[in-house]
């Protein structure tokens, strides 16, 4: 195995194209100076591994200063290669043979001292040779040479001494992306141990510019800083560096520096500029054409989408469905907007009508209580005067006198009206004292007329499709018929009552359930419209139940609250006409509600609760039956007797009105109110204070007639209900007194009363006691 030759070290020479303009003779790495000149003077075709063509450029000796500057100049040389090749009129080239380190070290190992001595003599010849243009090999050629070296090392573990030419250029880089590949290996780098020889021009330049060295270094740092900033800006805007940009960038740097006549700029001609402009123009034209193609594609997509939409709208069922749902959505939104705008006016008119009726009802109640107070006070004064047996006239104030006269004048008008109608069985105190003066009646009617006019103006500017309940339900009926699945999935039956609520409230503004001539529930327009809508429902049982909830919800949420307001604030339990009309409407409404909904609604419970509360308040505030000495009331024409009779029959009237709620209120509630609070507490006490006779029997018979027959329908009953025990004892007591008096025949009127209220045991005992066998048939009939 051959021994490897001993390596010698030579000072390296490198090309430099820095912008400082100094020239430096350069040789390839490892080439001895003794062979540099002959190698440069050879002519002919380059060898396979060692011939390199390098563009002409001024070289400047860097001396022992950094190898880093070599890499920078090599990058500049690599970048300048394309410009030299692409230009025309390039100066003639010289061919330089470059060999590997192994080839160059062996022949010149003994001549190192001679090289140092002859370096000054060869400097002028090197300067002349490198001033000419040298062509740089391309990257493919360099890579091929490197692969051959690596292959040789892998096979023989050393490089043969027979290799004549190996071409490599250390420090050369094609561009920034190939820096790592073009760098030489570590064993190929050579470390300079002696300063490089300088040319005469370099030594003169260093001698003439020692003072500007510091200034040059500062300017160099500023230049490097500017270069770095511009590089970062180019990276930010993603501008690709190219040969043209490198040229312009080098020119900018050179313009910044102080002009040096020793610097020779690379050749620039019209062809290069034209080529760059054509390249840029071609790029812009390609971009423009791509944008045009995208624009045309978008236009076609828009036209295709419009055509698809039109085809779907014209021919697809989905389009018809979409149109219908969209129209329903718009219709419902407009309907809600309309109702939201009108609801304020509806509430104001409702409040006005309610306030008017409440004012009238409070007027009647206050007048009745004031008249009762003044009349009772007047009679008490008469009683005190009678007790003192003085003949002095009773001093009555003007207000009491005017009230008494007003009361008597209204009673006279009612008597005349009853006489004309032929009602002769009427009892004083059972009439409803609800007459108004002509002036008050005119004011009331005028205000009511104004409210009615405002009521009619609420929807005068609204189309029938948005204010007519029948038209609104027709819209939803079409939905239910065309698309039943979506109709029931949307739970429309739960939303219809909310939509109809304001419209129904408008129709109920002038509806007064306390008047006998008030329109009934089933005659109301909204009720008939809802019934027709429900009747047209589909035959599915579940869906029919869902539709039935519409009417029950409307009654429960709209009508019953209206009735509750009338009961709490306007209804007078002492008025038989108001009570009868109210019970009629409540009975129809609650029956209809129970038909539509099986469960007990909260609205119904609130209504019945308000009825009970109002009747309790009437018993406590309006029932007053005075007790006078018997000698005072024996005279039926005395004012005391008349006042007591009127108040008693007024209590009987309230007793009757309470029991009219039979079937609507629970029996326990009615028995507690009518029997416990009114009969036993007021009426029985007044009867006990009366003189037994036909009048007392008539009163008892009237009381028994008002008792509901349902309470006594059980044929097995032998005793009456517990709340009537006091009344039964009074009847027996009255019968005992009458049997020993001149009114013995009245006893036969008391026995049927006992039989009617199922006091059979007491009646049989009384018959047996007084041997009234002719009355046993009455008991047997039961």
C-alpha cells in the first residue's frame, strides 16, 4: 500500500468581488504559486475535473483577515456567473487548472521556502492573469467532482497520487438555498499561516488610506445593518430574490459607498434589461389570465345557482312548500306586529269601561249603605222620643230629610211600576234599588257611548286578514289541511289562543254578564268561529284533542278572567237580576269548559273562590235586621215595622241569591254561607222576635222554598241536615203556639214545611201529640 504524501500548507488565494474595489490575485485552494502561472497560460480544452471558467473581476488582497469574507466573495462570484454567461461581448477567457490538495502538496513539499521568496515576483503575473475573465463551473460539474472524491475515499481509504485533475472551488455558493451543499468539507479547508502577498496597488492603497480605515469600518457596519434590514423587509413581503434583484441590490450598495475609480461594474446592456422586463411582464400576464379564468368561473357559478333556484321554484314541491311556509311566516309576523301595536289601545279602553262600571256599582253600594244608616238613625230617634212620651217635634237635619224623601220617592215609582205590570205579590225590600237620576243616567250613557266609539276605531285601519278571527283561523286551517304533519309538530293549537286573545278581548269590551240582555257565550262571533275551526279538524283522535284545547284555552285564559273581574268589583249579590244573569253565563261557560277539558282549571277555581268571597262580604256589610220592642212592631203601619220587614225580606233575598249558586258551588260552601252565616245568625233571630201568625208562617215557607231540593232527595232521610236544626225547632215552637191560638189552621202549613226539609220524625211526633190524623197523609206521600 502506497504511503500518503506529506501535506504542505500554502497561502490561499481567492477571488473577491467585494464592493471596496481592491484587487487580489487568487488561486484555487491548495495550488502552489510556482505552478499557478503556467497553469493559467495553458490553452485548450479543460480537463474533466479541473477546468473552471470564472467571470472577470477585480481582486483585492484580504491578507490574514477573516476567512468569512471569502465566503461572502464566493457567494458574490456565484451570483455573478449568470450575468457573465448571459451577456454578449464578454472579454476573452482564460483556462485555469485546479487540482486537489493531494495532487498539489506532493510535488511542492520541498519548495516552500522558494515559494515565499518568489511570491513577490509572481504577484504581477498573477494580477495580469486574474484580471481576465474566468468562467465558473456550474453546480452539476461541482457535484460530480465531489461525488468522485467521496467514491474514491470509500473504495481505497485514500486518494491515489495518479489523479491528475480534481476540480473543486471552495467557498462558492450558487444561491442561498445551496449554501450547505456547496461548502467544502473540513479536510478540504486550508488554514493560512503566513500573510498573503499583496500587489503594488494594494500596498499603495493601504498606505494612502490608513486614516480612513476607522471610517470605512463604521460605514461597513452601517452598510451591513442596512443590508440586514432590507433582507428582513424582503422576507416579510415574500419577494423572491433573483439575478435581476441581486444586480439592483449590488448597484444600490455601490451607490451608497464612496465612488472608487478602481471598481469595475459588471456589464449591463439592453438585452439583460429587456429579458428581465419580459420575465416580469410574462408573470403579470399569467396572473391576470388566472384571475380572468377565476372570474369567469364565478360568473358561471352564479348563473348556474340562479338557474337552479328558478327551476326549483317552478317545478319542485319543495319550492311550493317553501313559498307557503315563507308566506305563513310573513303573515304571522305581521299579525303579531299589528296586535302588539294595538294591545295598548285595547288595554286603555278595557280600563275605561271597567272604571265606568265600577264607579256605577260603588255608587249604588254607597248610596244603599248611607240610606240604611240615616233611616236607622231616624227610627232610633223616634223610638227614644216615644219612650220619653214627649210631644216635641223631632229635629231632623236637612241631609237626612232629603235622603228619606229620595228613598220614598223611588219606592213610590217602583210600586207604580209593579201595579202597572200586575205584580201584586211583591214584598217590600226584595226589589233592587239601582235606579239612577236622569242626570246621572245621561252622563253614564254618554261616557259609555264614547268608549264604544273608541272601541270601534281600534281596528278601523287594519285589514280583515289581521283583525277578523274567522279570516285568521282560515289561514291556519289551510296549513292544517295542506301540511298536517308540520302543523301539529309546530303545536299551533297552543299558539292560536295567544294570537286570538287581543281580538276576543275587543269583542268583550261592551259585554256585561250582569245584564239580562247580555249576549250568550254560544252566540258570540269568536265562539262560533272557533267551533267551525274545530269542526273542520282532521279525523285523527289525538289531533282532534289537540284542536279541542283551543276553545278551552281561550275560555280559561280570556273569558274567565273577565268574569272574575265582574264578580270581584262590579257584581252586587243583593241584586237578583245581576245574580241570575251572572249564574246563567257562568253555568254555560263552566259546562263548556268541562266539556273541552276534563281537568279542573285554575281559572275556574279562582272564579268560584271570588264568588264565595264576595257573598261573605255582602252578608257582613249589607245584612241588617233591627230588633224593636213588640209593642213597636205590632202596628204594621209603623215605620219601625215597615223598616224591619224590608230588612228581613232583603236578607231573605240575599239568602235566595246565595242558594242560586247550587250546582256551581259545593254544597258544604252553600250550607255554610246560606244556613250557617245568614239563616241561623240573622233570619231566625228576626223570626223569634216576631209575633207568631200567618206572616211568620209565610216567611218560613218562603225560606224553605229557596232550599235546594237536591239536599233532600235521599228517601231514607228521616232527619234534616244539621244546619237546619234551629229552623226546625223554630217551626215546632211556632206550631205549638199557633195550635193554642186563633191561627190554629196555620199549623197545617207548618207540617208540609217540616216534611219538605226531611224533618219527618219531628213532624210525626207533633201529629201524634196533637192528634192531627188528617195530616198523616202528607207524611205518607213522601
